[in-house]
C-alpha cells in the first residue's frame, strides 16, 4: 500500500526466519561436519568413504530398490490417472480420497501393519494356507522393502500424474484421433509428452524418499538389508560419527540435486513450449 | 504497518538469539557440574531400557515423593550414548550396561555416588553383584546394580529336535529362515567369538575377522536381526531358534510353553545393568531418591515379576512367592557351572573397530 516492498518484507520475515533456522543452518552444519574430521580439519575422507565396498553396496542396493519401486509406482499410477481423468467428476473425488485416506494414518504404523501381514504365520499366509495355496515368504527380503516403498509412496505418484493428465485439453486428443492416430499412438505421441511435467515430479516424489528411507528397510527388512539410509542413520545413532554420517548425506544430496535439475529443466522447457 | 513490522523483526532477532543461547548452553553447563546442589526441584528425568520397569512403580514413586517423573526409554546402549553425550544435563538417572558404564566413567560423564545417601541399596544388593560390578566400576563408586542376566539360545521344542547345547546350532542349515540374532554390535559378535573360544572383548583382528566371516556365512540362514522383537517372534512361533537375554526367557515361557532357554556350553556373556547419575544432572537429590526407591525389596520384587529380569536384590528374591521361579535355573543360574565373561569398554579405537566389522556384516 504505502510501501509494498517493505510490507512484503515484513510479511515474509516469519518464513525467512523459519527457513534460516531450520533449513539453511542445519544444511550448513551438514556441509561443515561432512567436510571436516573429528579434530575440525578440512577433509574429503568422509565423502570419499562412499567408495568403500560396504557403503557402495548399500548405495547401489538403495538405488536399485528405489528405481524398481518408482517404475512399479508409475506403472500402477499412470493408467489410474488416465481412468480418473476420464471418469465423472463426482467419482474422481471419491477415488482420490480412497488413495489419500491411508495417509491420514501415521506412516510407521502403516508399515508395521505390513510386518504383521507378511510374517510367516501372518494374516496373508493364514488365509493362503486356509485356501490350500502355497504360502509366501517375502518378509525380511528386498521384495518386502519394495512392497513397502510402493505402498507408502504411491499417492505421491498418483496426484501429480492425475493433475497433469486432467489438464490435457480433450480437443487435442480428439484431433489426434481425427487425424488418424491409433489409441496407442495417441498415448505415446500426445498424452505421454503432454504429461511429462507430472511424470517428472511424480518420479522425484517417489524416488527421493525411497532412496533415503531407513524406516521401511528396518521394519520390513529385519535389519538384514542395509540401504544407504540405514548406514547414515547408524553413523548418527550408533557410532556417533556425525562427520562420516554427514559426508555420506552429502553424497545422497548429489542425487537429489540431479533430480531437481532435471525437473527444473523440464519445467523451463514446458514454459517455453 | 510500521509497528507490526518492528514486532516481527524483534521476534526474528529473539528467535535467532535463542538458538545461539541454546547452542551455547550445552558447553557452558559443565561449570556447575557435579555440585549436586540440593534444589527443591520436583522433577526427575529417568532414561531406562524399554519395557524395563513395572509402570505402576513409577506412579507410586511419584505419589510418595511428589516428584514428577519424565520417563524415557532406549533399546540399546549404543542408542543411549549419543543422546546422553549430546546433552548430559538432559537426563538425571540412567540404567546402562556394564561396558557402557565403564565408557561413561572413563569419559567423566557420571556423578560419583555418595553411598551414605543409599543405605537401602547398600544393604539389599547382594555382595556378589557388588563384586561383579567392580569389573567395570572399580570401587563401586558410580553404579548401583538393577538387573543382571546371561545371554543364551531360546528354542521352540516343537520345531527343534536336536539337543541344543552349543552356539553352533545357529549355523545348522536345517533351520534356515528360522533363526533370529541380536541387532546390536557386541551381542552379535559375542556369539561366534564365544563359540571359537576367543575373548568377547578381543581386539585381535584375526579373531574378529574370523567371527565376522562366520556371521556373514550365517546371514542367509537368519530370518532377521532384532532386539526386543526376538521375544515376540519366538512367542508367535515365527522362529525355531533365537539369541535372547535370560530375562526375556521366563516371560516368553509364560506366553508360549514350547520355548526353552539354554546357556550354551561354550559359555556366554554375563551382564549387569546398573543405575547411574549423569554428572550434569539437574535433579541429583531426586535421582538418589529414585535409586533408593528401586532398591526396596518390595519394589524390586514387583519389577522382577513384571519384567522377569533377574534381580540382584537379595531381599526381593526372598519375597518371590513362586518357588519354581525363586530357584529357577534361568533367573538365578549357578554361575560357577558356566564359562562367563563380562563385556568391557574397548576404548574409542576398539569401538570403531567393532563398528567397522558390524557394518561389513550388515551390508553383506
């Protein structure tokens, strides 16, 4: 009003303070600890320790499992997003609510419920053996962790995909069909490229938390499957080595930054198109 | 608008100042350390193992003394340590195990106890437990025993036909996918070290290497590495064999009569968990009152019946009504029959060495 720049500075200051205290300062601390040794001298050893066989193995395993989970999430979510976009408005809200509903319950509780479901004498096996079907034994294996990741992160894939697909003008699809494109060709050449922004943000929102998780792998992996998140957690919580823990966190940050750059570039491209 | 803005910037400044003040706090408090000023504070922060007390006992302590107890729990010594190290004034009275107590003593983090203030504890805790404690707390200056026990194999008699008397059964392929191991570094490495006849406090890299390799070979047979959950899985019939603390054994047998507990012939770890007071505790007098309260036989026996971990309290053992449990070979074994060893603190280098091997086993 009188001085809009001053006013907006005043209004944004709570957020600026919040960001400084809880995001920037901790981030700088991670950088500081990650690049120093116990004596406080500068070193690259913490970051370089990612190359040790134990750390590398857990990083590669985490990359592999989160990649598989992301692909599965995408394969489930994309058809659902298409169905949703083409269904009646009233049923859209219902289906979205059904997918969001479990998120109102605590994430750890939901994952612990899977432990009870998957156990050797758990709910699923009891039902399977009642029906004289072969029982499953996936608890405490990487497969159980993938299941946990897909289950927990699927809504994060559905929502951006649904948003992107429903924004596509039906006239564009109709035009493609009029001009002789088959169903598959329309999907491949028109729908998919037009929803690229949603795909990238969905992939980011599944891949990053899956890559860094340690709770899911502890609960469903029986502490037998060590992901990079577990390694970092154990340096902070067990061996009290904040330097090594921070150093490895910096390595993980590289993957997060790569992901952010990709989505920023695609956003920019979308704007210019 | 101007006034509003000023209020905001003051708030921001104040919160920034707060953060710095808090940051400074951690290092400043050491100045008033150990004076144990007899403040009339009505609070006490207890940091104990998870599920390691009869909750009604806490309420009774609060009612009798008027002290409000803030009760926090940990599941391994290794998890407890960084939390205490970050802010030693955050906790008053804690209950770590033997080797962790010697680490805390070495790092000057514990308050030297005034035994004059602990007459009940001095009288009720058995002589042999004070003597046993000398191994990690020479002169009994810092700790008062709370619970003790052994580590052994819990097995399900409906699933295991062999005689269980050796750690080696945990490597038997017949039981693949039905074995549970402990998820903490010392308890896990203890098993192969004992089996091979090495010291469980060894710093010999060849011996540790061999033990590590054995655990890596065993990994495909193991269903999972757990702490408290070994108990639940064994009760639920989820496993044939599990490495477990003796204190859990009586409880699991109550819930599932098919379970048996053995101390393997190669020997095992005997441990003591004791009350200690943080050197920078804010409520020292209340902490003394807590330890005294816990050492009363009628309180100790209720804790024993609730958590079923062996009590070093002689008066409490006399009060146990069930003769079978009073003379139970699990709760009160004749220690002279077994080869036993207590964990010792191995120093920073030793800790790091063990953690490196642990990481290798876990990442395999």
